[in-house]
C-alpha cells in the first residue's frame, strides 16, 4: 500500500512538471519578443545587472509579472526581467502565422524596398498588434492593398454654401500593403514606408501617377540584349481611394529607336488587385502574354477582363457571350 501511495505521488508530480520550471516557478503563458532586441535584468530596480538579451520573434515563457516588467525564461534556460511592452502574446503570433498561410500562394504584384524600420502588423492600422520588425532597406513582395483610419486625424470640414450644408469632417484614411518579407512572413505595413522598385526606364513615364503594381509581360531582342516589356497599373497619388487602381499602361520596346513607348493606355477603371499575368496560345498568333484585371462594372460587380499583347498591339480577349464595351483606351506612341 505505501508503494502504491508513493507511485501516485510520483505520477502527480510528473503531471505538474510541464507547468513549472526547475525552480518551481509556474509558467503563466508563452510570449514573443516584438522589439529588435531587449535586455534581460536580474531584478526590477533602477540598478540592475544584465543577465542576457532576447531578440525579435524569440519565444519566451512568462514566469511572473511586476507592473511594467515580466520575468521570462528563454529556450536556453536564461531567466530575467524584461519590459512587458516588448512582448506580445500567443494570439498575435498565431494571427501572423495564419496570415502567412492564407497568403502563401498569392501572386506578387510588385517588389518593394522599405524606407525605414517598419513593423509587420496583423491587420491594417497603426494601433493593431505587431510582432516582427523589418529593417530599413529590406526587400518585400507586395501582395494586396487596404485602407485604415489614421487615429485622431480628421479631414477639415468644408464650408457651407448657400445651396447645401457643409460636409462633416471625416477620418483620414491611409493605405497599407500586405507584404511578404525575405523570410516568407506575411503582414501589413504602412504603404508610405515602401518604395516600389520600378525600373527607372519605365518610372520616368509616371506623369505624376503612382505605380500600384507592375509586371514583366515578355522580352524583345534588341541587338545582343533582351529587353523586358511591362504592364503597369497606376492611380492618382492619394491614400484612401475606393479602388486599388484606375488606369493601366503597357510599355513596349521600340527596337529601332531603342526606347520604351506607351503601346496601350486605359483610364476610368475601378480596378482591384490582384492582377494576373500568364501566357496563352492564340492559334495563328502563337503563344502570347496575357494579363487579367479585376474591375468593378456599372452594376457594382467585380468581373475579370482579359487582354493579350501581340507586340505592339494590346487587345481585349472576350469570353464566350461577353459583349464588347465602348472603348476607353487609346493606343499611343511616345
């Protein structure tokens, strides 16, 4: 009987071990370091010794809390106090993991380079949770766009006219990009923190518009080099627009003049990402580059529009039963 009692006590102790560390401290929760680097202290006091450091994204176990600080244990077993503002919970970590899984196969809309150190958020908005911090100069892949209110900032009220009342001030909206970082992690960053890496030969034709996305359609041979031809989707340089882009341009290469020309331009679109670029066989024309836009029609439905490039001509490809609309495009030479 005493042996059975001793065995029961041993089993109970083993079951309790996962919740406690070797010093008998119970693990309150798991957390992750959201700062680039944070110091571990031996005590919560003005004077302390540094017992270690933790880095961005590192997983720690929270053992105790004291006002602004938390006592944590690292994977290597080092224990110390760290400021709680440098930690995020398991929920935030899981949200970014889920965002990464959901968008793992999303097509890249444009490459970008970060202007400054930037946080990777779980949702658009400056006040949303974030975990990873990307350093200035990091290259990212842009996947989607969204808007969010800029907290505490409102549009100025417009003065009342004699015929209608003045418009009430509204919140200022900011654009956000969903991006994939070099480690494959996905999250939201403030759009103004990202410079799209548009080739200079094409960027010079922006004409005051903002590049939303761009794609290489194909290449043409010019002497001993191959030159890419591009599709660009663009819009006015304003945040908070109700669409992602409102115009497209196709830049083809003139092998005689050795320069880019605008082979196709279409305005007045109510377009949304993603844009898809592929190839398709068109019998006598052969295999041609194809791009597919998602635009909102007059009824408010988002529909697909397919186009083909047979250099230097761009034409709509109508689906069976689809009616050709009144053209808004002009073919131009520059």
